[in-house]
C-alpha cells in the first residue's frame, strides 16, 4: 500500500497467492488492486471491477475472504 504524507492511500495491492490452488494469474487465488486506473478484484483467474469505498474497508473484506478460503481449503484437505 502506498500513501501520501497525510495518509491518503493512492495505490494498493492485496493478494493471496497459492500455486497449488490456482495455476492461472501467476498463482493469484484472490486479490484486489487499483492498477490500470481502476479498482478491481482477481479471483481464480477472473478479473472484475469493484466499487471502492476506502482502503480500510477493502483490506478488512480481503482478510475475511481469505480466512474463509483457508477454512474451505482446510476442510477439503481434512
């Protein structure tokens, strides 16, 4: 995450990478970033634009979603 001196987030990249789960998109299972001049989500090789409120909200959402993915992966591997 990159921010200005006053704390405004200007650029971010959140990614969960696991080549064992997803071979597409350089192993990125799930992620968000604002490169290419728009906010978007990567999930299992697909890309979709998202509505962006603020970085803190998105980072919390990302954390919750990754924890849910890990839970499902653990259940699958049990």
